[in-house]
């Protein structure tokens, strides 16, 4: 999309909803996601859970957590959820900031927009990162995944709808920026626009349903500047 097209999307947005892992930071940059996934699998095996081949090979801990929703064992779900949250909070301490992620948050605030985070990561890990980077005052609310309810992670619109409700906003004034198709699906299910952040090769093609696609968060910073002219 052109800068002018992006500016049109941003011009309508009084509320910017950001996914966390991607648009804001790389949470597992120094605390590998594959290691966390392995730890969660070990915990499941200790609980006598038989793991299917796809979960045995899974490198994404959120996918392992999502799998627990199929078990029909709430105590196991909570056990894995708590372990996942601990690992995320640890990872947040060494998370790598996304280039221009901070500038997007501050720029949105300076142009009179409200900023919230809607994430499949735990709210605790998001708060830990924001506090360490002195960004807490710029963002409200932080909506992480529902505790012990992995089936309600995005693409379920639960977190998006919760943020919109807490802000007292209308869907038409919101836009969600995310780096996965589940973000786009959650945004549209909640009735709001979406911008795909294509931070890896091949992602741009997967974001055809989004209202906009960017390759760098710097494009949003520029769009805020255009909006101020």
C-alpha cells in the first residue's frame, strides 16, 4: 500500500490496538520459544498426557498451550498456563524492542490517540516489558490472554472486544496492528480494521484481507506525522 493509503486508515483511527510480540517487541529473542515449548511438553508428559506428533514437533509454546484446551482437564490447563506465564515474564526481561515500536506508541499518544495492547501473551509479561521500558503510562488497557482459557486466544476476538469495551470506544474508530493472520481475523471478528505487520518474508501475501500492510513500524510513525499536517 502507498503512504497515502496508510495515512487514510490511520486518519480514521482514534484508538491503536497493538499486538505485543511483533509490533512492540520480540519477547523470546533471548529466551527461546522452542525451549519454553519443550518445558511445557515435559510438564504435560509428567501429567500423563499423550502428545500428538504435531505437538511433539511444535516450537511455539502458545501452540502447546492452545493444545491443552482440547484435553478436558482444567487442572492441567491451569498448570501449563501458570508455567507459561512464568516463562513469559522471564523472557520479557530480555525481550528485544521492535524497531520504531516505541516511536509508534509515543507518536500515537502525542497525536491524541489512545493505545492498548491485545496479546496472546500473558498480561503480566506485557506489563513487565512496558515497565522496564518506561512505556506504562502510554498504554491502557493491557489485555492478555484469558487465564486458563487458551481457546479464547486470538483469532477469537475476546481480547480485542475487551479492550474496545474498556476504552469505551466504537469499533469504527479502532485499528489493530498485528504480525499474524490470527490478529487480522480477531480484528475483523470484532468489527475493526487491521494492519498487518509483515516483519518476515512471506507474510505480506498472507495479509491480503487486512486494510493495510506495512513492512516496518516506521511507516506508522510517518503516517502519524502526515495526519498532523
